[in-house]
């Protein structure tokens, strides 16, 4: 028999040298003759608890009881009973004496008395925590008595330990034995090791060793008495010295007092069953117990209950003991999110609780769960992560972001939901600084190139803002190839006024990136056009930008003349350049109001998605009236902005010219990612300057009018011809009417003589409809023309 028990005890190991755990410092208290040590695993360093019991004789009763405790701990499994990991029995010889030591390795725990002192809870928070602990111990005792028909026999403060998550667990199973109440013929002790229990913890029938009465009593009678002793020790704050002290009920809560008195009934048959104790709704129903209980049975709740619970949880958590929230509730919440049982609002509660942790603890307890959530297919989870990325983005390392987070986030750039695309774009403000150059240039910029022609105007605007903010993280070659094309070819030509304004401010914020040649030939020509923009905010930004870049050129010129050749580009001379960073940050970190309108200005945030889209629509419909009321005809033609490249274009990255339109070739859909050659002097600039010096009109041309036309028609035709001479070859072709324009041959010039020919549009391949048909005060078309058209249509039909 002894060999069998020894084999059971030593089944997990053969000696202390083979114990795969390191024994650390002891705790000041432990149950009975046991010693309680801190320990760690030799494999991974994880913490454990090690209990040791020594005896000088292998037949020592304490060792026999200890072996019983090891056997019971290995076979009895319950969430509120201490978890067994390993055990071994070691014999050491010291001369003629032999010392036998039993080691039990369990999950890491500490004595309840020590944990209560460490927490230092007071008043309501203490009572709520005690209610939670008593509820857990009550479930463990009820499981032993009612389900297993076992009697613990030693429930008290010393037999309870606490896990790192502040859960109470029952241990000290040395006295544990089966309840044999059905064996009426038995007369011996039902609990062979009841002598280990202190007299103050024994009910009267055990003190008298009346085993006949005990066998006739309910299975829970002895442990109900012990549970009453535990309640007294908890609320009195001291260990029970003698049985008479149980009559002192001063510290017992009034809602628990009736049950406490029934637990300590002098008649074993009238003692309260521990399962009935758990039904005390008045005492056990509080915020802490209800919250933990809901989390324990989360899988049984429907989606509506989960959503309601997690939306209230952040406010409830503030009212609970902070230590319990961080050590108990936070791990439960993280686990439920990781395994998909929690709803998306739980992430808000998780991040709020995580904000109460130190940076190191946050990286260990919260960050791994968040990284795993980025792989979730739940769109609500993804939205919540992107909305709160600024709360945890700084805690993630560059390697984690580049390898584990960004590949999942990047799928949002092509999402069908415009709201999710915008959130993905905004999240890059936090994540982009942690990306490698390979990811920035090879992946992120390609996504941004597509977003700059997105159908949503707010997304196009925010893309320009983002690019201006992350420009410092791009290498010099990438900045040279991308920024000017993105800001001038795309942003400054956008039909959405805030997008044009964002392009101007982005150029100013990145002014140190450009050299003098780029400023003079590619940036200023595109910005100057916007000084007569329809939008007043765009015009204001354009004037400020012109002044800034001219100041940069002037400073570099003065340095060159003084012999101080500095680096290309220069520092901004206008404080407004800081406007992009502040404005973009307020736009891209806007939380909770994704659909709120905010006008684009240097002191305000960028427009949100839906409002920006509606603003774009209203801007498009009101544009004609604005032109008619504030601009002349010639000015409105000049200030009309071209439409952005088609969002459906798939050519990705295109080549852009030096910023000056030459025919239709400069409007490429994409940014130039190919190495740029040195800028060549463009003949267009010289041609434009020469054209500006030409006379506006010539008096000799209208005099060649024929006398066969009416006088009124002659005057009108002469005025029209004068306009044609003013605009040269870039004017629209004259309408095809039956009467020829006056002096047409004299206005035709060769390409060599016409300075506008270099940038003129090619002649149309089809005949334009008459512009005067049905409009103005011009003469009606001749009947002969209309008849000829009918004849032609009849001929073609035949």
C-alpha cells in the first residue's frame, strides 16, 4: 500500500534534482505543516507555487495526510480548486536519520491573508471583492459536497489562496474524504485525518467525535460550518482563536447575516447548504460580481446583450477597484476579444483599461491581443481598431507594424466602404513612421496614388494631407520623384476646393525638399494660377505660398551673391507653413465624428467624408453662378479647373512634365516614380513672354470686311475676328456657317510665326456645330443650308 501511494505521489518525478522547477522565496504563512514557496519553471521561466511537507519518518501521519492531499489534488478538478501541475517525494539521509519531503507544484498563488493586506481595499470596494471571493469558494465547496459527495473538512482562511488574476481557490485537501453516510454500520472516523483541523474550526459533533451523528447529517454540514468560520475571519480581519468568537457579528454585512447564522447552526441538519448560499441575491448581486459573472458566461449571451454590456463597461470599470479591473477583468476581456466571443465595443473598454497600465504592462497584457485582432474579418472590429490606433500605435515596434499589422490594414485601402477607406488612410499617420522604406515606397505610395483619384473628395484631400505629413519619412530619391507630381499634377488641379488648398499647404510644408529650379519651373507656375481661383480660401493660400517660395528664392540668391552657397531649398519664411501639420493632425485624429463637416482652412480640420462629398456636390452646382457674378468671361475660362484623373485608371504611376501643361500629354494619371532628368529649359515660357508683348488687336484687319453683308452682321463679325486674333491658335475654331468669317486668311499664321503654337490644342477632326444657332442676336442660318442638310440626310439614308 505504501509503495502504491508513493508511486502516486512520485508519479510526476523521481527526485528533487529531476524537479523541472526552481524553488524561490517562501511566503510568510501556509496551511498546517506545509511550507509555501515561490517558484519558476526551468523551461520557460513561468511562475509557479511549490508546497513542501517534511517528516523524519516515512510513516509519519503528516506525510500520510500529505500524500492524501496530493492524490486528491490530482484527481479533483474545478475552476475554483487549486490546479495541480507536478509532484514528487524526496528522501535525504543525514547520518542515521532519514528525511522525507513531499513537493507539490501548482499554478502561482499566494495566501489570501497576504493578498488582502496587499490590496488594502476599504469600505464598499472591499465588500464587493469579498462577495466575489466568497461566491467562488462557495461554488468549490458546493461542488465537493453536492456533486462529488466529498467532505473537505477544513474550510478556513488559511485554506484559501489567490491567483495573479485575484481569483480565490480552495486548497489544503489533506483531510478531504468521501462522505459515507449510507454506511450506518460504520463506527470509525469518517475523516481519518480530522486531527489536523484546529479545534476552533470544528463543529460540536466533530469535537465530540460523534461520527454516528455526522453520518446522519447532510454532506455539507461540516463544510458549511467551515464556510461560516471563513466569513468571520474575513470581516473581522483576524484569525479565529476560539469557537465562541463566532458569536461576534459586528463586522458581518446585514445582507449576509441571516445566512451566516444558518451556516453556524448548532444542529447539523439545519445548516444552510452552500448551494443555497449562492442564491443570496441581496449580497452577491453587486457591480463587480455581476460584471465578472457576465464575462464568465459570455458565450451564452446574445449579440444585443453583449453590445449593451460592453458599451456600459468603460463607465462601470471606473467604479470598480482598479487592481481588480487590471488583474481580473482585463485578462478576461482580452481573452474574449482574442477568441471572438466579445463584440466590437469591447475594444474601447480594453483600451481604456489598458491606459491605466504602465507602458511595459501594456505591451505584455494588451498589445498582443490588439495585434491579433488586426487579422479579424469582422468589419466592426477593424473600424474600432482604426479609430483608436493613436492609443496603441506608439507602443508597437516597427517590426510588428511592418510584418503583422500593415498587411492587414492595407486591405482597407481598396475596401468598398468609403468610411473604412478614410479610416485606413488616417491610421497611416500613426503607422507610417514605423514602416520600412521598402513598404513605404513599394506599397503605401501606390495605395496613396490610387486614393488621390478616389471618387470621394474628402479622401482625395486627406491623401494629400497625409502625404505632406509623412514626406519626412521618405528617402530623398522618393521625395524627388513623388511629391511635386502628387501636389501639382493631382492636388492643385482637383475640382474640390479643399483638395486644392491642401495641395498648396502641403507644398509649403515640404518647401525644404525642393531646389531653386523646381520651385521656379514646376511649383510657382502651378500655384500662381490659383491666385485667381474661385474659392477665396484657395486664393489666400496661393498668395501666401507664392510669397513663401519667392522669399526662398530670394534668400538663396542673396546667399549665392554673398558667396555662401547653401543647400538647395530653404526654411520657410512664412509661419503659415506649420499650418499643414497642425491641421492635418486634427483632421486625421478626429475620433467619434467621422461624418462631421469641417471646412478646409489653415486653422481648421479637413472635411469629413460624407459632408465633404455633399460639399463637393454643392460646389459643382454653384460654380457657374460664381463665375458669372465674380469673373469676366475671359477670366472664368482661365480659372476653370480640369477634372481629376479618372478614378478607374489603372496605370498606377505615370510620367509628369515639369509642371507646365503641353497639350494633353501632361495630364497623366499617376505620380512619376522613374528617375527624373535634369529640368530642361522649356520654350513655352519664352513663347508666352513673347506673346504677352504682342499687340492685342490690329486696326487694319476689320477694314477688310466685304460690303455684301448687312451692317450689323459686319460689326459683329469684326468683333469676333478681333477676339480670334487676340487668343491666336489656342482659341476654339470658328463655327461652320454659310457665310465665311471676315479676313480669315489674314489671321492664319504658320507655326513658326505663332508663339502660342507650342502649347496650342490640336485642330478638331470634326466640324463643330454653329455657336450662334438659336443664341444671341446673330442672323439666323440661311434656308439653303438647312435644305442642303435635309438633302444630305436623305442621300445618306438611301
